[in-house]
């Protein structure tokens, strides 16, 4: 009997649920147990955050806004799927550092890589990769990013984070679009002169088409394509770029097939209307769409989904009207959906033009078709252009993904977790609805934002670190080493909290 089972009170509802579902709840997974992982979550303080966290929070509040902080973590004590705070509380982490934790806390392979003497020079100084890359830089790229490059994308550019990955992808699209209009010629002297004062023709009136509910970052260009929460955008100037509806699907999907197909058709019609209008523009003072960006699953906006058919038709429209098709895999990339890249679920005949990444990939950047490679230096550029130490981490991550069959584990664990969530939705039908997702990249809805927030708070008090998205959704972003036993622990605690909320 596992330590977690022994920790449960005999004949409690938690215990009964565990026994009832145990036959299917622990399907075989090829992934080995995380070495020396804690047996379960444990809260040792009377309240969360505890006194030490509150003390640190007070100190930091004297320096900056702390409105988003949950608690202060003890990363040295954290292990596997369990995040430990400075008060000694231990949380089952299904938030995964906002989807950026690939193989758990303090994985031995990452620690081994960080202490390898061959990597010390990369830890001792941070090179400006665009000017003085290290001697093994090409080998490091080949051994990491190119091993998992999306099919059909030959180029890769390393950057810092998800926002700057998208921001620079937009720039690459604008430069590609203008180069096409010039017939492949470099910018003219007149264009070089007028761009310095933001005038035509050097500063063209181009845009990126984005979708309602999308999130692509908080830099100025990205923020003009972000439409998930008003607090992200208020008080900040924005580009007047087109925004189009993203499908609002009804669940369960099989019970609303006709309505969902009609909803997706409506959204595609609006996209085509905007693209057609853009293609008919002849006056350079009028805006033209150079590219569109979309998430495979709208994460921050509420884990909103669309069908593979929708995405395939969207990709075809982009190609038909000559605009770049950017897929933002900053949050979905890295394996959580059961495939390394979420857009692989679409089975595209024509790959995306650009795929942006960060989070679980440890480094930011974008993959692109060769036609998006710039001819001049310094056009996509900053001091560091990434971080070689993150490539060290990424190499260890990818080795573990392969050796421990983590994508298979994600699918097995995701099926188990999703089944358990559906069971709880059936048990608490007025509380939990719209269970959805792929792999362990799952979500569910609550009646209101207030109820959702209370659920997250009560789960934290029981030792689960989780997060919301959209207005009333809870999202799951566990590490790839999250296994059925961890999902069972989550479901048992969720049942307890749902009973409290149902009273």
C-alpha cells in the first residue's frame, strides 16, 4: 500500500473514492517514479500563506507591487511534483510555474547537467549570442531545438521569453511581407529615410490579425494582439489592428456538433472577410494584414478550444490570401497536450509559417520557414539573444522526455485525470462543468469567478497549487512527470473541496 493510501483516513469518502476508482485509476505508465519524491502534499501552518511567507511578502511590498504573489517558495526543498514553501508547506503542483515546469522540481538529470564541469563556462558568463556565440553553440542548437523542430520549419531563432518571441515573430512577418511587395529588393534609400520619422513608405501600415480571448504577451506589439483580460491592456496605447471572434464551443462536444460547426463556420467567415478586405487595399495609407497569430488552445483566455478542422481551414485561408500563419506555442508547446507541439493534433498539409515557443522549452524563440530568414543583421536582435544555460537545461529535459517516455505518460495520466474530472462533474453538476482538454492540458469551469477563486483558495489550503484562467475556469498545467497517483491525490482533494462549496 502506498504512503498516500496510508495517509488517508480509513472509510472516509476520500478513501472510498480511491478504492472505487483504483482499478482504472492506476493504469500502467512507462515513466519511472520521480526519485525520492515526497509521498503526498502536506500543510503544516494554520493558514496559507504562512508567517514566513507573509514576512517576506511585507518586505517585498516595500519595493514593488506584490498583488500576484501566492507565497514564497523553497526551491531547494521542492521535489518532483511537489512545491515547498518557506514555511514548510508542501503542495501538489498542477500549475507548473505557469506551464513552464517540464520535468518537475530538482530533477536529477538537470542537477547533473548544472554541475557538469563542461558547462561551467556558460554559467560563469552570459555571452551576447548574436555577436560572440560560444564554440559549441551550433552543436547545442542541433542537440536541442532542431531535434524537436516542427515539421517543415528549417530555421530557428533563440530569444528571451514568450513575449519577445512573439514580438520578434511579428517583426519577421512584417519584413517578409514588405520584401515580397518590393520583389525581393532591399529597402530603398527613401524607405530608410522615412522610417526614422515613422512615415510612409519606410514605416508601412501593416497589422497582425488576432482573436478575441487570445493572449500573446504584454510587450506593446504583443499587447495589441492580446485580448484575454482588460487589466493587461488598460492605460497602454495599442496598434489599431483587426480582432476577430474565436469559436465559443458548447460542451459536451458530441451533444452540440451541429451548433459548434456553425459557430466555427461563422468565425471562419469573419476571418475571410477581413483577409479579403485587406487583399483589396491599394492605398498604402490603408492598413493591410501581413500575418495572423493563434494559440492551439487559448490558455490565459480560458482554455478555449476549436476543432482541427477549424485550424486547417484557418491555415488554408492564410495561404490563400498571402498572409503569414503564426502559431503561438509558448504555453501549449513542450508535450502537455500529448504531442510535443499542440498543432500536430491538426494534421496540417501545409505547416505553419512560424511557431513561437518558450516556457517548457526553457528558452524563448521561434521556428520559421526559410523564406522568413532575414538577409541583414541586427534586424531581429538584442544583447543576449537567448541564454546558453537554458540550452543546457533543455538538453536534459529532452533527454528525459525521450528516455522516460513522458509523452506516453502524459496521454495515460491525462486520460485518467480527465475521466476523474468528468466523474466529479457528474457528482457536482451545478458546480463543475465543461471539462475539456488534451493530455494533461485540461480545464474545467465553475459557475462564477468568485466560486472559481474560492475553489483555488480552498485547494491551496489543502495542499494543491493551481491556477485559474479566463473568467471562471481552472487550468491544469502539471509537469510531464505528473502520474496517475498524483492525479488521484488531486481528485480526492477536489472532491472534498467540492463538497464544501456545495453546502
